[in-house]
C-alpha cells in the first residue's frame, strides 16, 4: 500500500470474491484483470485451495521452524526442488517478496564471506529494476519513486543497462566489461527474468539471461532470479528462468525468489531456492557461519499447504498448456486496443500483456483506473503503461469483457 495525498480515488470496499470477480457490499462487481497485484493465479476462493486450507486447520496451524519441521514444508521444498531438476535443492522460507530479496542478497554475501572472500559484498541490478521496498531490497531497486525517499538509509548497488532498453547486446557488453574489472567485489547480479514488471512491464529476450549467467559463472558471481512476479507460470514456463537454459538444461541461477502467486493469492509466503553448495557453506557449529535470518511465521503450515494445492492445480489442469491456448485468444481479442492510434509498444510474454499510451497532460493512470471501474474492471496502469495479468481461469465472456472494456475505458480516459 502506498499512502498519498490524492483523495480523488476513494477506497473501494470488497465484501467477497469468487473466481475472477471482486464483489462490493452495494452489489457492484469488478473483474480482477491484474490478479490482485499478480497473486490470485486461479482467481479468488478457488475451491481446491480452500478445501486444503480447511483440512490443514484441523491438523496444524503453525509451529516455528527453529528446531522443528512439518510435512507441508518438507513436501513443498521437495516439489519445488524437483521443478528445478534438483539444481536448486534447498528452500528458505519467509513471508513476502521483499523478504525473499533480502534473504537472497544476505545469503550470497554471507556465502562469499564463509568461502574466504569477504570483499565480495556488492551487488548489480539493472536499470529500471524493482525488487521490493525494504531497505536491502531498495538497494537493488532502480525506481526513483520508491528509492529516493529513503536514499539516506540505503546502500546502493551498481546499476547497469537493462536488456529491455532496446539494446540487449549493449547491455551484455556493459555487464561483461563491469565484471571483468570488478568481479572481486561483486557478490551477485539480481534480475527479473523476461519481464521487469514494476519498471513498466519492460520485456527482454530469454537468451540475454543465458549469456549473463555464463558471464557471472566465469567471474564467480552469483545470479539471483527474482521470480516473485514472473514465476508460477506467468511468462509461459513455471519458472521464467527455464526459458534461458541451454539445450542440456544447464544454466540455472544460484537463487530463485518466489512469492505472490505461489499460494494462489491466499496467504503470504515467500521462498528462496538455492544450490546445494550454497547451503553447505552454512553448515557449521559456529553461529557466526550459520545463516542469520529468521521470521516468526517462517514456513507456516497453512501457507505451505496452500502452495501445495496451487502446484496440484498446475498438474491436474495442465495449466501451462491451457494458458498457451488462452493467451492466443486474448492476444487476438486485444488487437483493436493494440491498433489504437494512442497506443504503441504492444508486447506479450506468456500471461503478461502491456502497451504504452500517449495520454497527453494529466494523470492517465488514475483516469483510466476510474473508467475501468465504471466498466466492471480492475485495471491499474503503471504510469502510461497499461498492462494485463489476469487470473488463469477466465471464460469466453470474461475474456471478451476484459478486452472490450479496456478499449472503452481507454477512449473515455483519453477523452
């Protein structure tokens, strides 16, 4: 939540939610075209996830993971590791995406210290990147609105050109030159594979990360894949970084951060997956060599059970294949919007669509948001970038409403 002085957008009360729809107390409803900030992959109150949570409540609601374990966290860790082919064999749990970023950064820095290279304690991020709003996460966030207000608290990272800026080769050359000169003090590169979401849905080709991963491996620099928004099938594969693997299935990052959609949008949970050798670096009787990060609700059984139910839905419904078919339908439905004279840069990556609007003076984002609500749609542009990240469950009528309503809202906002 961001507090601001603009009172022209009153809070919208929501009494209940089902499927793709949010229902207000007055009987009005809104199709959630952004999955409530990219979390509700299967819509709201999905019966399978609800049933799993009810069952878990009768068994175990919570226990600390300090010295304890439980079946849901073990099962979830094993299933996620299996999805990486065992390349990332260990899972560390927290509650939200920014915490996952913090954990990955701390774990990388601490790994290098435990490995006898304490000077490797700086980080690289990409221009326009966003990785969260806690102090450590802000250090690798290059969105001025979030970073500048708290700059006195933040130890900044090295910001290098993004491949989404239109010159992927130039961005790779810049990374290569920087690593050649500075790898001795760099712990990790952090990147959102395929799409820099909060940075305006800026998209880049999967091949860039493959080359960047090879450069980092050559210079002993970790790669942190921030899949908080782009994971869980959002870009077409379960992990977005899968699209950057080589023909032999090699090239996994050293860390993967997950949150948002992993529980189907029901409960807060985040996970950092890491390579086995990174885990091994912390196995020691000395507390100073152990990884020092803890949350009271780490690995909460309810949240883990919701995540397991979400993974079950992926398997049972063959979601990735279904999404490929639906994505073609929705892309076709958006053709009139993409052809609008005020629109440029129409782009898609899996289940993410975005376009840029030439809106003239005024606050386009708020104007469009109001007009979308008037047409029973929840859509919130990022500045002048209109994007769609809908749940994976829209039927034909909802698909048509989302496409036609967005076009009508655009015309009204521009008028």
